[in-house]
């Protein structure tokens, strides 16, 4: 059976990419780091006007009326540009929190591990954030707080949040492949581009394979919505993002670690996302339990 994006889905992906490229390009990314932990409210409202947060909200409720596959495409594009902010929490709240769908209200939540992203910038916090303490984040565009009571996570759909996280990781993984290939084509050593060397070619090829495998599984999980499919998608997407960004750093060499380069920003965001609920250990345990149940 062949699975292809529909014409409408391709148009949605193109539209979101064009919006984010124009509104949150590299210069704005750098400016956002200087402004952190402040959140660009104008951009947030623009995303709301474009229907980013209301994608899955029924038309009767003022939403776009699309499904989970379309949301995954949008979040993949957000991951490509490292779009900051509690995007997932706000979209999940679009049908219940006034102003979330239009971008007028910024929503965050306390995850099941007791971590809160963008607490200071949020208008609404779902879950008990009492006693939250700021902790240092490796990613300057993901401010973090920890809540003392670890079981204070908000009643959110963890599999859905994990799938949208996987979509962001997929976008990051795809982008670091592009960055690695661009650098390999232009950086020269010993009189020729470094992409001519087999070791660099193997790094780039491995990155691409991880991304394409992850993409197939993430898209499939968006169609089925099955928890096991989502767990597999999250595992592969986290690997594509984290390992891909690390390999991209290897292609760039020492300059990839500098603030002048964007590569390390992708790695740091991938690290932070990988710590969200639905992490490697949780996904492995869920998949292992399913296999044992089938064997028994």
C-alpha cells in the first residue's frame, strides 16, 4: 500500500514553511535568543491567525477542522526553524482555553515528570505549578521550571503530546541533514570539498536514512493514532534529531560548537525535547510490554 500526502496536505506544509521562513528566519532566531525568555506575542498571534493552533479544532468551533496528520506536518515545519514557545500545550488547549486557538492566550502545562516549559511567558498553566523553581536549560529558547511534586502533571494526552514532539524532532532532523550537506559542499580541505571524502559522505548518508525512516513511522502514527505506533515514532524521531545534530556537528568540526553556528542550537533543542514525557525509556517499555503480551 502506498501512502502519499494529498494535494491539500502538501499545500498546508508549503504554506506553513513559507510563513515560518518569512517570520522566523535565522535573523529572528538570533534576536529571539537575545530576548529570551520573552516570547514574541506578535508572532504568536500571527500563528493563531494562520490557524496553527486551531488546526484540529472543528470548524463549528471556529477551527480549521483538520486532523492529526495535518498537525504533524505543521509541527514538523516548526521543528525545522526551531520555533520557540509552548506550541504543543497551546494547540492541545485550543478547544478548552479561551484565546488559545487564536494565539491571544499562551498556554503551558506541567508535564508528568514535573517540568514546565515557558512558565513565565504563559497566561494559563494547566496543572499544579505551585512551588515551581527555575532551572538552567541547555537550550536558551526553552526556559524550564521544575515542580517539587512529581505527580502534579496536567491531565493532557501524553501520546498526542509525544507524537507532536516527534514531529518537531523530525523537522529538526531533516534540517540538520540540509545543514551538513550544505557545509560539506562548500567547505574545502586539501583542495576539494569535504563532501568528497568517504567518511563525511557516510555521516550524511546515515543522517538521511534516520530521517526518512523516522518520517515514515511518524506519518503512519499520525494516521493510526495507536500508542505503540506513537512510541516507535518517538524513538526514531528522537534518534534522528539527536544523533543527526551530533553528526552534523562532526561534519562542521569545531566551528559547529560556536555561537556563530546554528548547529549546536538544533542539538540543544533536540536534547530538551527528548526529555519530555514519552522519552526513550518509556517508549521502549511500552513496546516491550506489547511484544511480551503477543508472545504470551
